[in-house]
């Protein structure tokens, strides 16, 4: 009996020793592979993100296609995504009668893992873009985007290539429509160029239950990875980040309303330091909460052209009824899927928004969305 127990103990010790050996050996090989490949990969990514902005600005896929492993199905899919976003931005800029003037990125590596034949990089891209309307070509509007990438690089014939690049795209937000195409252009009556930009911005700064300036300041500070954002491009650590578990857009808007705008929490709409209520973190529930409590009022609902064309109720279009600190809902196939906060107006009086998932800073409210999307403009009652 004792002999059998001793044999079991010896066997267990040998097993643990072998397990420890192979684990340490694998760990060391992984560290070595990472160390050997990291600088090579970083050089590739440096050039990739530099060229990525140029490809978007020049609307030329050839600027970046040589970075991809086109021998792989996944590599082709990743390249197709870039082609789709370039085509979308081209179509959107034509329909908005504007031209992009600059597009540049920098990135930060948050995590890197190496295997036998590939390296995975989790990176945060911060992009700055500028655009000018043809009717006001001397005025450049700046906006920022933030994109979280999970990139797999493989070595093919001695060269590191991108096989996978998974990310939420602020320029291709739609989840319901694969063939996303932008709505038709601005109706001149909706945003007459004769109205000075100063007049657009100088709304009465009355301070009631809702602090609009405070809401915008908070939205600008915590716009995440998007260029223009504060807080070192990070979210407010006080709150849970719902990226990857449904998205963080509604959670962010709730923070803007409460932390920046001063709207008090209650037993329906709250974050308790650990978890959020449904009304706080889920888009349809927040919309219903705002409308039914009277904290918000629905200005109008419709497709893009419905919101910009003159009506009897809104002679200059419902779009002109929005103020800084108001909200915009995005509806696809009958379901509210996204929230944004209005943080200003560009040189043509078009509302610009800040969002999370994807991160945006002062981006035209419809950029990245399909012509079939239904918008809901919400005024937050002062």
C-alpha cells in the first residue's frame, strides 16, 4: 500500500516537473519570439498607420494593399474592409459637397502576444481628420476618431503581413447593412451659409437643471481614443467600460448627462459604482426613460433628408432645432442601436457629435451611417 502511494507521489512530482519545464520553455520561446519580432512588427505598423491616413485622404487602396496577406482569405477580408470604408468616405464627401484636407494617425500598442508563426497586436489608433465644404473652402473643420485594433501579423517570405485586422470602425458604423451607402447631400435651406458660425455657437448659456456647457466639456474630455479628446485618450476610470459587451455609447451618454450636465440619478437610471441599470446602459431603455420622465423631448424622427428639409414646424429643418448637449439616436430596422451627444456645429451648421464605441470627437452626425438609418433628435429639457 505504502509502495503504491509512494509511486503515485513520484509520478505526480515527475508530471509536475515536466509540465513546469514545458510551460517555462514555451513561455521563454514566446518571450523570445515577441522580443525578436516586436521591433520588426513595430516598424511595419509605423509605416502602415502612416499610409492608412494617406489611403483615406487620397481615396487610393494601393497606398496600403501591400501590407496585407492576400494569399489568405482573412487577409482578403481585411483588405476588403479598407476598400469599403474608402469607397464610403468618397461617396459621403461627394454627397456632402466637401473635401477632406488631412488625415493622419498615431497609435499605441496596448498588448502583444507571439505564437510560433504569428504575432497578435492590440493597438489603439488615434486619427485626426480635416474637411472643408466647397462652399467654404477656406474653413477647415477638424474631427477625431479612435479605433481599437486586434491585428494578426504573419511572416510570409521573410516579410510581416497583416492577416487579420478586427476593429469597430467610426467610418463604417452600420451593423445592419453590409452595403452601406451615405444619404443624399445637404439641402441648402437646412444650413444657409449666410448665417455666421459665431451665431451657431452662441446659444443662450442659461443654467437650469441641465448644464449644456458642462455636458459638452465632459464629452470632450472623455471621448476616448479619438483625436481631440482629453484625459490622455482614456475613458473615465470611474465607470465600467462596456466595449465588447454591447458597446459603450449609451453608458457614455448617460455619463455626459449626469457628470457633465448635472442630471441626478434615480432608482431607474443609475450607475452604482459597479453595474449600471438598463436605462443607463442600453439605448432603447435610455430613450424611453428620457421621453417618459420628461427629461427629454423628441424633436423629430426620420431619415437624413427628413431631418434637414424645411417643414411647417421647422422652416429651416429639424436639424436646426438641435442645441449643444442634445442627443441623437440611431435606429436600424426598427431598433435603436446607438446614441451620440451633440458637441457643436461645423462651418455649414451641421451638428457634430462625440461618441464611444466607436470613439468620435466632433464628427458630423451622419458620417459612417447608411442612408436607411432613421435618426431621432432629442432635446434635453433645461
